[in-house]
C-alpha cells in the first residue's frame, strides 16, 4: 500500500489540522513542563532555562524542521554532557561555567548548520548501532547517578559516576525523609504507568500525574523551599547571555571548549537522527523525514537557544510519541506546545514553584532506567556476542571517560572485529592461496569503506541490485544512496549477495530489513537472494550480523 497522497503536510497547508495539533500540543506541553525543568536541573542550569529551550524550539523548529510529528526541546541525553562541560569550563563554578557553555552550544549549533550543508547527516550511519545503543545506556546510568542527590534531598561531594556510586551508601544515611518519601511515591507512579493506561487516567501523561502528586505531598508535608523548583518573577529576567569574550580570551580552556563542542555536536546529531528515524516508524502516515534538513533545524535551534540562555535542543522521543498518540499530525503541534509553555511560564509560575526537585528526579531516573534497563542488555546479547562486547565496552569506557571517547572506542572496536571477519572470509574464499601481505591487508580494510554495489539493472520489470563487497556501517552511506535510486514503477526488487560479500554487520542488516519493509509497504515485492548462504554468528535473531559459511566451517 502506498503512502496516502493526502498525508498531512507542514507549513500553511498543515494549519487545516489545527484542532488535532492544538489538542496534541496541549497534552505534549503537560509532559514538557516536568521534563524541561528536570533536564535543566540535571544539566546544572537554572530551571527556567529548560522552559526557555522548549519554547524557542517550538517557535523555530516547525518553520525549519525536516520532520513531521517530532517535538523538539532540551535533551535528557545531553544533560550529563552539559553538566560536565559546565564543571570543566567553569573550574567548578557553575554560574561562570554555564555562561561559557552557552557559547560552546552556539558553536555546536554552527557546526551542525555547516554539516547539514555538507549533507553530513548520512554519515551518522558510520557509528555502529551497538555503540550508539551503548552510548544511550551510558547516558541512562549517568542520569540515574546524577539524580540520586535530588532524589534523597542531600548533596554529594562527587560529580563523577563512579564517585557518586561509591559515595552513595554513606550519603543515603543522611537522606531527607520527606524528600525521599515524595521521590519514592513519584517513581512508583511512573513505574506503574503501564497500569494507569488501563484506567480513565490513560489520557493524562504519567509524568504529569507524578509531578501533581509530588506538589500535593510537598504542600502536605510543608517541604522546605530549598527542595523545590524556583522560577524567577519574569521569564525574561531568567535569560543568561553566553560569555563569548570569556571563552575566546582564555587559551587555557580552548581545548576543553573544543572537546565539549565536538561532543555536543556528535551526540546531539546522533541522538537527533536516531530519534527522528524511530519516530518516522511510528508515524501512521509513514512520512519520511529529511535528515539534513532536520540537522539544519537543530543547529539553528541550538544557536538561538544559546543566545537566549537555553540548553541544547534535539527531537524528544517521549514528547514525540505523546504527540502521535494524542493525534498530532504536523509540526504545528510543536508550535502550540511552545505557546502553552509560554502561558505556563507567565500565568502558572507559583504552581510550578511548588514542584519538588525529588519529583523531577524521579521523572529523570525513570527515563534513565528505560535507557539502560536489563532487557536492553538481553536484547543486544541475543543479537550476537560481538554486539554485546561492543555495547558493554562502550558503556564501560563512557562511564570511565566521557560520551565522545565511549562512542569512538565502540566504533574502533567494531572496526577491528569487522575487519577480522572480512579478511578471514577473503582468505577462505581463495582457499588460502592468496598471499597475506601488508598491501593485501590494506586493500581488505579499504573494502570496508568502498561501495559494495557492483550492478544495478532493470530486467523484465525487476530491479536488480548486486553486492560484491562487505556491507558494514562504514560503507552504509553508499548502500543507502544506491538503494534510494530504486524506481517506484518496478513491481519487484531483487537484492543479490555474492560470496564476495563475506560480512553483513548488524547495522546493515537492520537497514536492509527496514528498506524491505518500506518497499513492501508501498506495494513492491522484495527478494533477498544469496542471504541464506550468509551464516549467523551464534544467533537466530533476524537482524544479527551475518558472515560467510567458510567461517562457520572453521569454528569461528
């Protein structure tokens, strides 16, 4: 079945769906309040900056974005990066560090805009799926660790992950009973949110229920104001300007600032594009986002957000899913979300100031747990042992260093494992008669980056694509470009895999299966010829890594 021609479009024509988008925007705004405030607190920034970021994103993204139902705003996944950057650039002083980070966020936005003009969004596929998943799991663990102090109502001395973990047992003995009780109740509500969906409360976002209960308990228990959110009298008085002069006049922090900018650019870009692709699959109209346009929109949003004292911005998974479930049809839902947030900031300030920090900590811990839950580890392990190695190593290195080095390490490890399998297959293909030399090894490594498509022809209405080289994340951009050329008027598509392919990694397998599903949805038959000869690596999962039968015969 083809995508409906009357699928809602963005822009002026999308205004005809204003009723659906207005309702979705209202519901999303109720989720945005606790998330935006909590992410700001987790980032070490004033709470008001979370609302500022969401408002700017909602007012800008709908006019620039290349997606359809994604809701953009501050990112929980970037909170650990922003917090660490504030500490590093400010040498422990949060206020001065935050002003410097705003300048770095602006630079990161400029880099994203430049990358979008270079059509670099497609290069995001270079990072292996397991390494990206490991990065997200690390973010989940970092979020949980950083929120423990707010959850128990007592500050920690350490700011590093392992330091917080080692310090936790002693600090738990000093917890504030009122704060801890409220936090536990709110976390319990979120944990039971699946049960709430079966009741009449299913239309109310669980985050809002948890925060609402937290406000009621805070009033009942007369919680100290130090454990509550504090917004300024006027939203404009909460605007902090970036300190560009401090950044450029202090050479001692230039390398640190550059590292922060690169980390924010890569993590923001990877998470943004991953979220957009995931939301596209949930879109009932099966509309496909323009990744480079989305990257450009995120860059512009980050520039404008930083100039107004706001945080980094990406499309949010929770808010975007809420938008779809609530009936949102276009990006105007994001715009209405921003309008409602603006009204809350001016008219509901006193109520927002009753929100306990512990309730927001519970919301973020619940998000963090979803990112690193045991079932994610089990899922990766089922795909294959090599994926679990990459996933676990990325998590360990990230927690020991930072997100950038974790992602880089996971990618390098994936390269080493993939190169081994590819070389082993090539050696076996010629029964060991080809001499193993340095030049041969270099050529085999280069094959991992070269276009594996050797033939594209149309025969009797069948479009045939033949692969004669390894399909891995490092050359996936070539494969995607070739597959995007498949004409819409052919009734059947045949993908042929020769013995020279040798290796099809997990990332490429996921892409091929997604491509097959997309073509079948628009009425085209897809046949994968030769894939059955590619044996799996001790896994029966459909999207696992596949390699030549020769390797299996050798017991590898």
